[in-house]
C-alpha cells in the first residue's frame, strides 16, 4: 500500500450520492434540449452519479469531464463540487482540487467527507497545520473513520509532534484492528525516537496482519542489520525487495514517511552487494519463452 494515495476520498465518493440515475445518465447532456433549471440540476446530479460509477472502475479520465459538466449544471449542489474536487486530488491537480472542495464546503459546511479530502490535499501540498485543522474538524463530525485518523497521524508526524501522531494512529487501529499502515507508522515514530525494539515489535505486528506487505519487512530487515543481526536482516531484505522493489528507492521511502535515522541506515543496507543483487534480479524482464509450433 502506497500510503500517500488519498484512498479515503475515493471510498467516501463511491457512497456519496443517492440520486436516481435515469436511463440516459451514461451520456453527456445534449445541448439542443430545452430544460428548466430543475431538469438541468437533475441532469447534473445524474452525471455526477455517472462519474462515481466510472471511479468505481478507476476510469478517472472519463469521470473527470462528467464531473466538470455536473458542476456547471448543478452548481448549488455540494456533491458535484465534492466529486470534482476529489477527482482533481486523485489526479494530483491539488490547487484545482482544493478550490472545488472549498466550494463544496461553502455549500455544506458540515460534510465530514469534504473536510477529510481537503485535509488529504493539504497534506500532499505540505500544508500540515492546515491539514490537521481540516481533519480534526471532520473528525468532530465523524470520529470513527480510520483513514482520516491515519492522515491526521501522518500530519502530526511530519511536524514531529510524535505523541499526537501515535495517538491518532492508535485510534485508527481501534477503529480497524487490521489497519497495518497505522501500526507500521507507529514503528516509524518509535525508531526515530530510538526505541528500536518497540519499532520492530510494531513492524512485526504489521507483517502478521499482511505478510505480503513489503514496507514493514524491509524496515525490520534494516533494523536487524543495523544492530548486528546481518544475516537475518539480509534475508528479510531480499524477501521484501522481491515483494516490491520500489522500497529499495530512498525517495520512495521518504514519501512513505521514513525518518532521517531509518533512511540513513537503509542507505547503508541497500549498498550491501546481496541487496544490490536482489534488486537487479527483481528488475530483470521476464524471460520470453518461444513455443515451437
């Protein structure tokens, strides 16, 4: 799981609208129709629903123009702006996303999903204090959303407010006991604070939930290697790279909130010839086998 992708907003988006979809909802509005304002608004909501269905199949490029047109047809509906803003954030057009989400919030100030998505967008822009404000405001309205608590913990983490970060992560796990990224990130906090044993314990707990998760496996490998258990660390590191070689990229790890101490020790670990060999092997193209006629 790449932790910086705003998964929350998409999940909220999918269940957002309860608007009946007409038979023609899959097509863009013909410009020749003479519709009154109520019909235009309904058509806009239908297009918004259409965009949601396209998101369900990850067809974001098709969803975006429908969402844009939906805001023109139903500009007083917070749902259309929420959907458009979410899609912009998904496409990393953060400024456009924030503008649309602010419009949605002005129409519906008490919609937690809008606040959560705004918080995610602000986090991605590095505006951590504003992200915290948006997320906490949303959590006052809907306190049991683990993804929002996770984003809140990440925002505190980036400000090195570690105690508050851990509290948010623990609340996320309380809501969803198998939410391993939050457990993993508690390990990141502990490692930066010098609690190596505590960090390893959290990472092992994350692995117990998902043994295909490369990140906590590599983190344990680095920690073991750094404290002298080199063979065990190398074996775990090789296995982690086979699962997902992206985690051998220091920049990718930094984006996933690995701290300075862990990154420094990871750099040394990745320079080991065995790890370099495992990385090269993971990047080899698959063999092309020709089958004789």
